[in-house]
């Protein structure tokens, strides 16, 4: 059974940094588009960043210049480096592994709280 497990969340002060990690136990990690989503209380889940199998990267405008997504195919892992964090970044962050509609997996989420 495929597992997608996020880690690295926590409480950080505004301006601080966190690095999220996500390990996906899929057979051929390299073919998957890996994405980070977030959902704040009372809001819809939104796509934060994604990286395709070919290395193409996209970010939501609100995190451009502050967040960096990367992947290590040898470790079945995707990362989200988050710098200059703001209170509005507070949310549960979810990792998604997508290859097709039959191969679409989600993690349980990790809480990120930005507060002084």
C-alpha cells in the first residue's frame, strides 16, 4: 500500500524558516509530479508548489521568491524550503504524488504555524 508521509512542520516566528519533507512509497517515484498544497482554517485547499518528473516547477504567486520545491528521486522525497514565513502561511501542508487519476496519493498533512 502506498504511503505518503510529510514531516518538518511546526511553530515558527514570522521571518523564520522551515523545511518540509515528503516521502512517497511509490514504485517509480521519478515519473510522478510532486506537489505541496496547503489549507488554512476556513479556506479551500490551494496548490503551493509543484515539480514535474522533468523538473518543471510552479509556485503560487504568494510564495514566489520565498519557497523552493525540490526532489530527490533516489530517496523518493520531495522538499519544500520555506523562508521569510508570514502569518498568512499558517496552514496544514499536504503532499501529493500524481501520475494519473489511478495513481494519485495524498499524505495526512503537517501543521505549519507562523506566529510570534
